[in-house]
C-alpha cells in the first residue's frame, strides 16, 4: 500500500484490504524486495577485484521484469540473485543481475534482469552477455505522433517519499550535498520510480485499471529526472505479439530528453 501511495496510485486493488480476492501489489513492487538482495551482492564485489570507487560508478541502466503472477499479500517470498552476464559497453562494464523470486511452494512469482553500467570500468576476459528469457517484443513501427500523452508532476518531496515507501535507499536521491558531490545538478528521482509512474499510466489508459494483466515491464534509463519538475509519459503504439498485447512507451524529462526509452508493458489477453 505504501509503495502505491508513493506513486499517488490509489486504485482500490492496491488499497482496499477488505477485498481480499482483488487485493494485489503494484506491478513494479518487486523492486522493493529485490533491492536488499542487489545491495547484499554489491558488498561482495571486492571478491571480483572491483575497487570501492569503481563500485560507486555503477548506475541502473536497464530493467526487465517478468511478472509470472500478481503478488497477493500476505505471502512469504524468497529472492535470489545471480550474475547473469558481464560485457563491455562504450560507457564501461555492463552487468546484468538475474533476480528470481519464488513463493513458499517454490513457484515463480517474478524474474527481473537488472542491468547496471559501471562507468569507465573495463572487463577482464571475454564478454559474457546475459541470456534473457524470452526477450521483450519490439514494435514493428512507431508513428511520429504518440497515441496518448500524460503529464506527471514530480513533487519536491517525491524522492524522499519513494525512498521510504520503497525502502530503496541511495542518498543521491535525498541528500543534496551527496548529489552535488556526485556531479549531479540536484536531487534526481529513482529510475524505478519513473518507471513505476509510467506503468501506472499504462495500466490506467491501456489496461482498464487492472494491474493483474501486466506480464512484462521493460525499459532503458537514459536522462535524469529532477525533483520538482514534470515528466511526460507517451504511449507510442500497441501491438499484438503472440498471446499478449504489448504497449510501447517512453518518458521525457524536464528537458524533453528521454528519461526512459524502449519502454514496453506486456498485457495478458
């Protein structure tokens, strides 16, 4: 409930605990319980030879979430992380973590591919690209004019609220001194928060307000979103691929630069 509230997404299915049958978590909620696993794995990077200053250069670059089924509280989930791939990219080393979440019976709930770029860091040995399970669909065409566009205000306290509600802690989002020391122009919104805001708009516009049909969410993080500004969520096209509808979108930041590109939400039919 707190995660959805941070996004100002107050659909009854997220908030009405009286309706146990339809009470579910936001589709991007897995980032909340995946984050501690990502942090724990990061503490082991010294074993691979990464220096502390190189670890600090890591930025969340791509996100690809497979939703096997909606999360219906209360339930106990287990998340495990595996380094799925490492390869050279122009900005630096690109690493993909695979995060597998299962329920108490061992049945899959969510699988995420969490891509990070370690800027200016080289890769020793051969590239080992990640093998992505059923890579998300690509649009066959995109018209110059989007199908729809939503303006979303990024309040001055949203990064703080999202930090606490998602329990995703990184001071570049909440401490201006730390942000400026990192070379940022100000406090920036979490990439997953920007993605979650976009998913909420897609659910509202393209899924009739029903998040349980979301099967896939993917996107690439590009330009920064500064708090106290506005973003534009643009739905570019919708196509049928196999047994699902895929809604392709992007998000533009305060400078009309792509905060998220290659955005896609897969909807079960």
